[in-house]
């Protein structure tokens, strides 16, 4: 059951940390450890949430970069203690959580973003690890759709489509559910995108 902002509780964070190397997220979080070691960014790269579907997920939501509260909790999660995570949790409530998993095009926390932008060098480096993530056979076996969440995440659309040409994985775009992005037209685009996700997963 979804529990927005539950990761503000230290006991909850510790419980999920204990489960981070258990199925179905074990292989994903071992991958995270390899990225941490390779980049030397350590805790600035949060883990996949064991409450999500892990390698059995059919839908991968690709966001932009981890926020500060993801670093605090240690997880990329809809249960983080921030408004964007709470908004996201509300938006995807009709999707079975165990069919979804969350990641970022840049997997590490960026302390300073000039003008709020993600530096292209971070996107370029992050894309290398995204490519490796999508090569994980257990994940790719179940994955049916990738949702690019936000304009910055959508900068890897061409890369994704090129790398997914021989697969049945579809790519969908939706606006970012940040508090600054709550205009009615953006809300409609989010709903339309998620309705499309539901349709694809029912095929």
C-alpha cells in the first residue's frame, strides 16, 4: 500500500535499507553499487525502492535527477518526504505499484544546478549508465513501457528510441509532477500520459 512521505520516518528507511538486496530489487541495487563505485558518488546515488516492482516491473518511470530528500532517505521513491514525490504518488495511484519502478536519467544528486538546469555533461554520463541498466536481462524481460517524466528527462528520448528499436518497449512522455508544474493543461497531459500507460499495459 502506498504511504506518501513515509520515508521521513527513520525506522521505515532502515527497514527498506535492510531489504534493498532482496528480490525483486536485488539485481538493480547491486547495479547501483557498481555505479557508485565507478563514479565514486557513494550515497549521492539513491537505491531502487524495494516497495516497487524491481526487475519484474512492466513500467519504468525515468525522472530527471534525485532530489535532496532522495539522498536523505537513500531511495528513489514515491514515498520520499517532498511535495514532488507526494504529487507523483497521487498521480500514479491507479497503477499497481509492483508493476512500476523509478530511476533517473542522471542517477546522482546534483548539488548546484545553474539556472535550475541539469548540466549536459551529467546527462551524457548518466545516459551511459541508463544504457547499462537497460541491458539487465531480468529487467528487460518484463519491461513494456518507459515513461520520460519532465522536459529534462525527455532529452534522452532519441537515445532511448534508438536503443529500443529491436524491442517491444514503448516510450511515453509526461510532464514533471513538481509543485511548480500544476497548471490545468499540465495536469491534463499527465492524466493523458498515464491513461496511455494503462492502455499499453492492458494489451
